[in-house]
């Protein structure tokens, strides 16, 4: 009995230590610099092109060069990311390509490994009630009181999505709303183990401007809401810095022209970070 208790105590101590030091380890690893894109030698399967165009209509507007690049980034993403169906949902190639093409659309202009911290995508057949690790250190998953949701991003590399929301976001490419964009923006933000509205790989030259601009825009959004003024981003952006970034990313990739017109400073900052904007919006700014 004493031996079993000693083993249990050691496991609890290890778990507690890991929880405490993990953010530090992640940040230290992030400082070593992002990995360059590890292009695969083989070409993506020939049938992917039409399938991606079917499940993600926004990809149809890409040039042939950008579309080929998207498929190759998707290829890397699918190699490195495990997909799981929840509540009886069956993961198919169509599901994988829908999620992956939308996620990789965000990093189409970057030269680094797509979402290096992302390890798992869980897909539900409908909205779901989040289940997260219990903070009591017994390592069980517990239902949260947040109510049903469309998507979640966890800082240890897991994204959880509702399939109807994934399909709806892809189907309407310019309504300013896309759950995959939103949750994978969080994955970019959480790449260093924290979620503060600024990804770890934002260049040093942009970091001071980034922090100041996000803080200013967040204050303006909250003031607008308090005054009954409709803000230019969804109300959810006023929640905190992390949600501001995720909502703004949705706007940047869904309605780039409108964002460039209403907030050219934020648009240019995102353009410098993401390296491209849809519909040639970068050429107009």
C-alpha cells in the first residue's frame, strides 16, 4: 500500500510540475526560431485540387501558383496533425481537406512550418459542450459550464470544431465569419504557450507597434459598445486581446478590402505578419 501511495504521489508531483513549467519550456523552444517549411518530395494527390475547390470556395480565386502552394502546405499539415471524430462523427478525406485548407489559407504567405504546435483536431457532428482537463490534477476530462460552442483552441495543440460550422464558414467566404480561421488564429497566438493576442513569431520590429495597436483598438471597441455604437468588428472581439486577434483575423481573410478601408493600420500590420491578403487587397494598400 505504501509503495502504491508513493507512486501516486510521484505521479501527482510530476503532473503538477509539468503544468507549472510547460509554459516556460514552450516559450524557450519558441525562441529558437520557427522551422522553415519542410516541403515534401512527393506531389499532393492529383484529386486534391478539385476537392479543395469544392469544400473551400475561396481557394478558387487563388492564382495557380498560390493554389499549388496551398495544397503543399495542406500536405504537410495533414502529415503532422491527427484528426479524431467525436460523438460518432466519421472523419473522411473531405473533412480533413476542408479543415486543413481553411487553416493553411492563413499561413499561405509565411515561410515557416504551418502550425508547428498543432497536434490534434477533434470534429463533432454538431455544437458541443467543452470538456477540459480537470484542474484538480486527477487528469480526468470534465464538462464545462460554458454551454454549447462551435469551436475551441487549446494551448497544448488541440483544436475542436463543429462540422456544420466548418462547412458553413467555408461555404460563404466573405461574410466575415469563419470558425476555422478563428480557432487557428488562436493556435498561432498560443504557439508560445500563452494567449495574449500576439503570436510568438511576430517579428521583433513589429512587436511594440502590435501591442500598442491591439490595446488601442480594444479600448476603442469597448468604448463603442458602452456608447451603443456598432463596432467595425464583431462584439466578441472586445472580450480580450486573444479574441480581438482571432476576430480580426476572420475579418482580414474574409473581408480584407473592408478592413483595409476602415482600419488601414491594422490591415498593414497583419499584411506584414501574414505576408499576403486575399483578392489582391495587399496591392491596393
